[in-house]
């Protein structure tokens, strides 16, 4: 397996990732998920990507269960999740990038994944109702709390990404952030030069 380094972090992740977008969203697919995760791990894949919206939480739950049942060492893995939509009926504070949803969303994701932290947490989409400073400061707080090591963006436009970059660069935020500007996830799964397997 070929491994890449995440930006300037030193974190190494496999060039091919396991993303459970459509393969773990039905409650009776746990055994299937276990088999897929086992095979991915045997092939040297260490990067596992999920999101709170995948199967409306079922994807995170099944990935966490698979990792636990297969007894795969957490230290050997790079795990990411994405936040923006938590429930199918889009309840008012369970969607978007408000401080409330980011904190509660990641706490819910960690519970489903049965983990203390994720390596990477993404803003799954841009939220034009929440000030960029609020988003950046909230993710910075999550990094400092130890619930995530890095944070980034997914499918933000180049213009918004540029403003984000300027803000982070000019602010006093010390935590690590990483991003990709509006590149289709089916091509790169949020990390440049990465292929996704389902």
C-alpha cells in the first residue's frame, strides 16, 4: 500500500481509503461491513472515512462496531467523519455548522464510532447562516479538547475556501486545519490523490 502525508502534519494515510457511504446504511448490513473493513485492513488501508449523514448515523455505528469486533488497533488507523446533517428531517439545530451542532454532532459521532477521538473531522458543506469565525473557533476548540486531531472542509467553493484560509492564517487559531476546495468526493474522498473504495 502506498501512503501519503496529510499536508504538513506528518500524519500518514493510505492512498486508497475505505468510505462507507453506501455500504453500511442498512441495520442488517453489519456482517457485510465487518467483512469489508477486515479486507480493507488486510490490504493495508488505514484511512476510514464516514459521516453523520451516512445512513443517518448507521454508517458510523457499523464502522465503530466493525473496528471493535475485529479488534483493529486504533493507533494503526486514520479515521475521519463529516458534520453538517444529522437527521433526515433536518431538525433546526441538528443541521448546519453552528457551534451547538458541531460540538453535539461530533459527540454523537464519537459515541456511534465507539471512539474517544477522530483523526480528522470535516465540515461536510459550507453553512452560509453561520459566521466563518464561529465555525473556525468551534473546530479549534474541538482540536484543543482532544476530540479530533485535525479539521477541514469538504465541498466548499474556491472563493469561500480562500476567505477561510485568510481567516485562519490571520487569526490566533493554533490548531491544525486542512481542506479541499469543492472537488467531487467520488473522485478524491476529501484528500487529494486518494481513491475511495466502497
